[in-house]
C-alpha cells in the first residue's frame, strides 16, 4: 500500500478525529450557534443571518416554522452542532463520505447504478424532513411515482385503450436535481435563506467528500482530474455541485416537487392535443387518439424542448412510440385494452409454479441455477403473485391456487 493511500486513510480515520483539539470536537448543545456561518455551495459566500422567510405562509400551509440553525435544530430535537455537522461535513474526507455508504447495483439492461445510502444519523434527519415538510406539499394528479395510493398500475391505467402511447425517459433524473434547485424549492415554500441552505445541504450529496474511485459511475458529471485539484478548487464551491443522492429517503419527494413546473407544462401540452400525460419517477408517458397520432412529428420535439428548458434531459435511445396494432406498455404493464402483466411473465410464473408442484421446489431453476434455500424461492414466488394480483386480481387468484399445491419442506 502506497504512502499516499496510507496517509489519506489515516486522515479520514477515527484516530485522526480523536487527536483534534478538544475545543474543536466539543460544543455546548445549549449554547447558541457561533457568529461564523457556513458557505453556500451555490454562491460560495458565507450565509449570513437573515429574516427573509415567510412564517405566515409556512403556518398557513401546515409546515414547521423555523428561520435559522438554532430553530431548525430545536424543531428536529437535535443539538445544533450535530445538525451543522450533518449539513456541512469537513472537506478533509477524501477516501470515504462521512455520511453515506456507497455501492453499485447492476441495471436490468446492463451497466451499473451508483447508490448513496445515508448513514443512520443523517437518514433520521432526512426522514424528519420528509415527514414534516415534504409530505405536506401537494403534488399534481399526473404524478404517480413515490406517492401514497399511486403505483405503476395507476400510472398505466391512465393510458389504456388509446390509439398511440408515447414514452420518454429522463436521463440521470436525481443527478439533474442539484443543490441550487433544492435550495430554491425550500425558498419557494417560504423558508428563509439560512433555513433553505441547511435543508438543501441535509438532503443533497456533496461531491467534495466523494471517493474518487467511484467517479467512473458518474461520467456525465464534471469531475476534476485529481484529489489535489479538487481540494484547491473547493473552498465552498465544489467542482461538481451537490445533487440528490439515489438512496436517501428525501430524494424521491424532492425530485417530484422540483419537477412540478415540468409536469404542468407537459400536461398543458398534452391537453392541447387531446392527450393524457403522467409521470412515474423519470418515465414520461403520453397517450391519445387520432389528434395526437397526427401531431407526433411536432409533438416529440416540443416535449424534448420543454424538458431541456426545465433543466432535465431526454434519453433519446429510450423513446418509444406504441401504436394500437402492436403491444403498448407503460411502466412494464400492457395497456392495449385492460391493464395487465405481460403474457410471457405470467406464463413463466405458471411454468415455475407447475414445476415446483410436480417435481418439488428443489427441481426449480432460476436463471439456470437452483436457489440454495427453498424459502428464497417461496418468497420470490409470493412476491410475484402479489404483484400480478395487484394489477389484475383474477390472474393473481389463479396463480395463488396453483402455488398452494406446492409441498414445501418443513423448516
């Protein structure tokens, strides 16, 4: 192991933190915050105490009222030094994030997805923000993703039996929602500049604390060439702006709220052509009849332009146009007549269930391999049967009846 690597590991270790002066490690949680402030990653300036919030609007909308670090910490029930540490971690971390676990997951169609999972203390703070602030802000009816009472089935049901279905995907949906946009969201709700900066820092990921071994997973972002250059360029304005981490409990709700203007513009465009518009996370779907079908040549570029003007980007390779003559799918469900699971999926489930009932669970192969524990197969089948039953109850009941004939080994 090289000397530089050892030094970097030691700088981010608990031993290094323990050797810091006691005055820097400890702070009286009952004392008010010190007079210095923290840098705003968007402007690079120190955030000064202001009284530019709208407490009357916050109270009217049923949102918690606070204007500064001290009031936010009291509302969250946490000492202000901990809240400040969660919002503004030290830039000394170069090999690991102080507040996130980083790992990758494979995508269904190839490639890897970077997941930034917040550690317990930050996750608890984010859940407080989600429960007390974000869940209280209403969304438009066209939004079906990450909402209570909505699902891929309700999203697909809005487009059944139409002459044409047009689907778009947004590229890097969460990464496109940067700190600047999140701060603007909280300001639009009525929070002061100081409170909005804190809330945005608590809910976005700061690349200055990012392990550089993972930067290949974010090729669309503008990374610096090395750690040294990034450290020199930091000083409150990172090379890559903070963005929504995929894995934080607040990210889906914030992304939905930031995309409100996009949703309203696209819904208005759809209405002018007699079409229906819905969005499930980064999946945009339009459906209509003869009027939309005849306007597709103009309609598709207009959608891409509106998406671009609202700070997002369409992935052109994932655009799909489904006409009545072929199979029309929306968020993985068939919508030609009634909403349903694709036939090949149901047939595969029937074959697996039949094989398990006739030859026993040990005979079943998934992706060419036998599962080491029959309990894993049972949980997998029950999950799929529940999903099919949620989409179309009769199909789910027939699969459940066949599933009940399987003889599972005793525990």
